[in-house]
């Protein structure tokens, strides 16, 4: 459907089609979102580590 309708109508670019996940399974949807969040956190600044608070001199 995404390729036949959405891509064909020009609503999404060909390179972006592979970024989409279509599912009607709740567990699969949650798994996709959790995995994407983890991947995004690991690829961001700090490699997924929590930010370090600056030391304040008193």
C-alpha cells in the first residue's frame, strides 16, 4: 500500500519509504518504537549516556 499508493501519489520520496514501518500488531509497533528510541539515544551526543551536570564552585 505504501509503495503502490503513497509513493505513487508523490506523498513520500522513494528513499523515505524504507524508513516507514506499517503494522497492525501492537507488540510489533511497541518493539519498533522502543528500538528506534534506543538507537536514537545511542547515536546522539554522549552515546546514550545521561548528561553530566557541570561542577559548580562555591
